C-alpha cells in the first residue's frame, strides 16, 4: 500500500510505501492530509489509520534527477510553439513530430522530436524538413532543466486511491514517459 506525498504547496512529489510515510509522520516532517478508511497500522497498544496522503510541513529541495522525456516536456522545451511556423499551439492541438521520420531511421529522442501544429505536421508528412522544403526554427536538444513546478508530474491511474484524484492530473497522453 502506498502513500501520496505532497509538497508544502500541495503539489504531488512522490509515492512512498506506507512504512516510509509513517516514519516521516513520527519524525514530524509531514502532516496527514487523508487516511485510508479501511486500513490500519496496529501495535500492541496503538491503532492508527494508514495515511493515504501526507504533506511536507516545511520547504525542501529535491535532488535534480534530469528531465523526463515526455510529450509534455517536449511541449515545454519548445516554448508551446510549432517548430516549423513558430505559432503558439495549445496542448490539445499540438502534435509530436519526428524531424527525421522513423521510416527513414529517425529515433524517438530529445534531439529528433519537436512540437508541430497540425497543418505543418501534415505538410511535412513522412519527410525530413529539407525534403518538405521547411525549416526548423530551433534545433531540438535535450534540456538540462525545466521549471521546477513542472518536474514532478503524476497522473491518476486506475487502481489508485480515489482520495488521490484531486491532487493528480488525469492526462496520461502528455505525461507518460516516451520510449527512446
């Protein structure tokens, strides 16, 4: 059984085993936000409800682990703009484009994936930008970092406690890690 960990600002930052959550509670580092109604931690003299959600009571810094390769992070790296026409594109309208198409040996990597608007992606088709007579506005690179508030992204998945739902965004398409 796991416990959702929130930052001081109520942003999800981790999922930990309930035992780790209990240790953080006893150390006074976190407060309990929600408990499981049907799960208990018992000792000889004590019975406590198992924590479902905990929140850090003071500010902390996380170790920097690098930027996860996801559609959302590619979208952020590209400044929310099509990399061919440079127009601002909303997330639902943004497409994920391989600069060198996979059919031509292109890989799904930071250096070969950009955000494109639908018209530009359709115009480019299964060709390189040069073959399509188009130019990239910026060369795609792996970012060293993104804004800190966006580094920890969790999604609500089937089987997770219902109490977690209000703290987790249900946007798996944009937040799941991409395979290289």
